[in-house]
C-alpha cells in the first residue's frame, strides 16, 4: 500500500446503532465520532490486527533482510530483485507469501510500515506510537491500544526519520523533533530520544477523506435541525464568529461545514499552520505557514499570512486555529470592514474564550484595554463544541460576545444544548438582534 492520503472519516458525531459492522467495505456511518464495540484493554472490533493481516515475525525479519540489501547495494525495489534476494537468503516462499513480503517491503520503504494496515479502518483519526510495542488509535470514541508491533526502537526511529524527510524536514540529534504536514495531507509529529525518554514517539493526524456538511452533523446528532438553522443564520448574516472547544472536540469539522454554506460568489481565504480545512466551496484559497529551516531562519508564521490574506480581497478571512500573534491582525480585520471572519480556538468553555483571546493579544504586544475593545467590537458569536464521555461530539452552546460594565469582555449563552437540542439561553434575544431576526 502506498502512502497516499491517509484516511480520516471521524470528526464529530454520535455512537452507532446496533448491527453496524466494521472493516474494509463494511457498512459504516458517514459521520465521524462513531465509537464501536471494544476497549483499550482488548482488541477492538474492526481492528486490523485481526484475521492475520499484520506481518508475523518471520515476514518482518525477511523484509528487514531484503531492505538492507536494497539500501546497501542501491538496488531497485522491483519484484524480480526482491525474489532474487529472498532466494539467496535460503527462504522458500510460495507466490502468495512472496507477494506478501513484497507488499510489506513497499510499506516499509514508501508507506507507514507496520502502521499501514491501520489505514484500512476508515474511522481512525489519530495514530499514536509510543515505542516499538505500544501503538494507540482514536476511532472517535477515545484512545484504544492495538496489537501493532515494530521490530525494535530502530525501526520506529527509521520510520519517523523517513516520514520527516518526506515532509522536507530533518529528524536527528541536532533536530530531535518535527511537526509537519506530509504530502498526503496527514499531520506528523515525531520526537526522538533523549527528549523522548522511552523511545521514539510518532503522532499522526489522519485527514478527512470527505467533506462534512451541516446536514451530516444533523444526521449524526451533533446538532438538532433547529440549531442547524441558527448556525446557518450566523453564516448568512456575515457575523464574525469563532468555534471554540478542546482538543478533538470537532472544531474543524464544524467550521468546515459552516464554510460550505458561504455563498458561491464569495472568496474564502484560509490561513492555517497545517492545512486541514477543505470546505465544499468553489472559491477557496489556502495559505500554510512555514517553519524555520535547520539554520533557524526562513519561518513564515500565521501573523504574516493573515496580513497577506487581507491583501487578497477576501470576502471571508478564516484562521484555521487562532493560537498566537495572528489574533492581533484578525481582531483588527474584524474591526475594519472584513465581515464574516471566523476561525477556531482552543477553550474549555465559551465563557473562557474572551480571556484566552485577550491573553494571546497581550502576549503579542497589544494592551489589555485595546484587546478587550477590539474583541467586543469585532467578534459577535461564539460556537462552542464539546466531546462527551461516550465519544459523541456536539455543538454545546452558541453565545454572543459583549462588554461588561467593568470593561471586561464576556460571552453570554444564547443557545444551550439540553436533551439533544439547542434551547434558548439568556442572550437569545441579543442573538436574534445580531442576526437580523430568527432563522
């Protein structure tokens, strides 16, 4: 299997009903966040470690032998050469077993090695390697340990170094960590010893294979139909908004679904550290930051890209994740005629968002008073998403941003999730007013 785009179907959704099966070609829900039977202590249903699909030790040893010969002698990795090396090793393999070794070798040289079979599970959003004997995945219902094993620490490090090289980065003793996007769109983070005390760690975020619409979120139970109409009204009214939530809560999925509602005669310019947003819209321009090179120069951050985006005639300026100095330029744009700007931000609750934004702005040199004033005047709506204990991701609250009498910004709930639907909160009338009426 080649290392094409990794599959990521899970982002925000509800648990499956009974009778849903798993595995390649099996029926599955189109929405992410679909926990299946299984637990971290055993092999979960649909785990590619079942049915003997992962290599046994003999195959792994033979693959290592062939790989070493190919690298040492600069030989082509074609079937004839592989068969010759296997024959010289004294191993006797039938055609099926030889084909299996060839496929494993291709995975070793060009794919994800022992991790490649995991890509058959369309629910997996994250693959986490904590060493040769410890691999975890997230299928939308929390982390589960799987039965994947590497040969040893050297094999884990070899994979990490090779993936870093595919992203145009180095990973060695002089540069012991890497955070990059691979050509297939998946996000890589790797850390090697001595920083990683127990061995090389690899974290892979698998990109979504398909775009999720607001209708998909409704079908998954992430938001009720009435709540969806309110979210659509936020986009229609060109209100500036941020989607807040914790890690893995579905912020990007919700933002992408809402951007798909932007009229097709408008231009969307998206600024991200790592490109993840792919809204179903005909006119999207994506800008991605660039890290420093090994000499520590050449970095281009989000703040510089936001400034460039403002010169590109955006109808909607989108910051994929607000987490640094770019917040200053985003707030400035929201206060200077750039309506409908939006993005995501990490926050534990909607009410915690103002202080989070102000803290980021102050760290970038903006005085507190100025940050609060620009936040209250420019940002109108906060959409908070949450991941529940059962793995379901929901739109938990829609709030409006206002200025308190003491000069601090606040978010007042306008819609609050209760019993599976968004119900009016204290600021419901204010939301109706800002949107120019009910949806």
